[in-house]
């Protein structure tokens, strides 16, 4: 994590102080986008069968949906369109409705929305 945080800080992204020692961290990007970094152990904590990608693919895009219901509908729409659903929508312990689908090149694309509080 420390090497990744340092790399993206060099590119001008702002991570919270101490992020290099955390299992998950985020940096806000223009246009409402966020770069999320997780350790492999963090990913395995909620997706036990996950394996690191082979080849050059080591990152995923994350798209924030407007609601938990939208996570479900976008996931269903993409899977019905023939894209591989990696992780079906579920209520994650960190307070999000969360799912993963692959893009046409096999890259993981995360869909998430905060759960009602």
C-alpha cells in the first residue's frame, strides 16, 4: 500500500495522512471520481475466491451509483448484456451495496452505493 500511495501522491493525488499504513484508502479526483486502493488481504476479506490478475491487469474502476437499488439494476443490465459478473451485489460490512462486473477486456469494474444509515 505504501508504494502505491507514494506513487499516486507523486502524481498529485491527495490521500489522507497515514493512508500508507491502511488496508484501504481513497483519493478524490475531479468530476466526482475517486481512486480507491485496497491491499490483497482486504479484497480477500470479502471475496474469498479472489486471485490476483495475471498479466498486466492489476487495477479496477469503481463507479458510485445513486442508490443500492441502482447497484443491483446496473449489475443485472451488464450481466444480461453478456458481461461476466464477478461478485453479485451484496451489503458489504463497510456500509456499501457492492458488486463487481468485468469490462470487455476482463478488467474488474466495481459498482457501489452507500447503504441507508
